[in-house]
């Protein structure tokens, strides 16, 4: 069922580094690649953690100040419980194991799948400078470090969309 | 329900062209569906199609990750064999329903 103005290209910006923020970008990006849509992922600010080799598979989710977080069984998790040592690691581990059951891969493997299908991954130059991140720190999935202007150049084209997750 | 004729055989398909009865599928039919999609099937393609059918018949969900772990093919080759939207195209040619998975 071909619609009149199909999405031909997506440019997804990921500016946060919690599990759910990064996976929003990865799931949307991988989905686009699978549909044959040209895909650019742009990681900036805390989102850089998703493409830094030593951090990408160790992302966490926030257990303090996350009002949508629920305990197993569906009760709201009191924010004070979040300050218990180990709670953040445990919650993050739970999230990852639940995702794995649905065949959602770890970040590095997800980026393997996306780049194997032709998706491109970029890092933000300004954020790299700010956090003192060097090119060697980035995973081999990254095709380049872009300025904002270069990002917009990459995003040009008919049927192209910019998504901020 | 719509019907289509491939290799002289009439099969049941849905409005998007996916088989509603996977047992009607044959290799000859696959060759013709593939032609419609602009793909010339090779042994490598058939190995993938058989993996997809086997997985479908055992009731397991299909995902791009499961293809990578199949041992039959890696994802990069999968994208090359079925260019564009590989999982959608491959399942159509394999005569099984379109995958409902987001990954």
C-alpha cells in the first residue's frame, strides 16, 4: 500500500544516554533501515554514551525522579527506594533482560545490525569537545563526527525527516 | 480474500500479497514472486527462505536479530540478497505472513 509521500530518509537525534532514550533511537533507526529507508543517527550530549566503546553496553535507566518507573507487579516505585545502593544497576539489568527476551539486542549488536543494513551513525562535534571525548573512544560503527551544519547537510533531500527522540 | 496465480497454481493471498496459507507454497512459486520483487533467486536465497519457513512453522517470531543468529546468513548479506526491505520481501517470497515484530 504505497502512500503518496513516503518517508524516504530519517535523521534521528539522540541527546540522552539512559537505556530508554538510546533504545528509542535504535529501535526507530533499525526499523527504518528494515523498511529500506535511508537512515542517519546523530548522537549528541549524553547520547554520546551509546557510541562510546567503553560505555555503550553499560547504559542505565534512572531510578530517581522517574515517575513512570514501576515495580514488578505494577506498583509505582517510590523515588526514595531509588537511592538504595545497587538499585539503579539492578533496575537496568532487569530492563535489559526483559528487552533481550523480545530479541532486542545490546547496543553494540544493535548498531551492528543497523550499519550492516546501510544505516549511518554520527557523533556531534560540539558534545565531543565539551566532554573531552576523542575519536578513538568511539565505536567502529561511527562514520564521522559532524557539526550541526554538516548534520543538516546530511539530512537534506525530498521525503527526509528529522526526529528528536 | 484475494487470489493470485504463480507458476500455474492459484494461491490465497491477503491484500498485500502475503500468503494466507503457507502450505500452498512451492519453490517454483517462490521464483515467480521473487521476479515480481525484482530478485533472481539463488541457492543462498533458498537457504534463507527455508530458514524463515522453518522458524515460522515452529511458531517463533521473526526479527532481524534472529536472522543474524540463524547460522544461515549474516545480516549484511541478507540486506544484499533482498535489497530494500529484506524481512518484508523475504517473508513474502517465502510464502509466510508479514512479520509483526518491530525489531
